[in-house]
């Protein structure tokens, strides 16, 4: 069966968040990242400001992405430039990887950004997420300047002209 990609309904927020947090859990050790995993899982808190896109296989949610068009995941983040959209928290459950869900989510985010008149799509990842980096680069995303974070993690910035 083909992967279905669409905007999440509010009744699906908890499941989408749990699936996406499960996708990230393997990359973070210890309790210092539990707060971020909780933020990833809390889809409802950002859904009013962003678009939540889900990937389903046989009716089950296997991944999601948060697309920032007009709002940001956190009200504390500054506004996006008018020509930009930004992808956050893209993840596919470890048991569902290799089926094309991440690429389908990326394609959906690109389409929605274009439809909203955006000409640049940006995202961040880390060196730990090797498969994601390979996918982004294969989809035409280009590295920008790195952004060091507390705790020894460095965000790798990517962008793509739409």
C-alpha cells in the first residue's frame, strides 16, 4: 500500500507526537534531552501556529513533520522572512523506516510551501542523523552555516530554493 500524506486532524496529534518522539529518541541519550522529546511529542501546542503533516501506512501514523509557514513552533522564535518556510521535527518511527515516508513528508512540505508563495525552504539536522542528511542532500538541499548549541550538539542548517 502507498504512503498517504496529509495534514493531521486534532484527534491525531497525540499519536503523531508519540511516533515522532520515538523517531528522535535513539539520537539522544540521558535525561538532558527528555524535555526536547516532550516538546516533539506535544504536537497540540504548536498546531495552532504551524501545519502538522503526517505520513500514514495502512491507516497507521508512521511519521510527521511540522511546517512553519506563518507561525513558528515556539512563540519565542522570531518571525520567518516572508519568502521562507521552515521544516521542524520531521521523524519516522524506527519500525517504519525505509518505506519512503520521510521523502513523502518532505515532498508534501515543499508543495505546501510553494503553494503559500514561499521561495526558500529551510531545515536543521545534526551529524547524528546521517540518513536524514543524505536524504536532504539528495533532494537538493544545500548546507549553510552550522549553529553550535549547548550540550555539544551542532545544528546543521540546510536550505533549498523552491
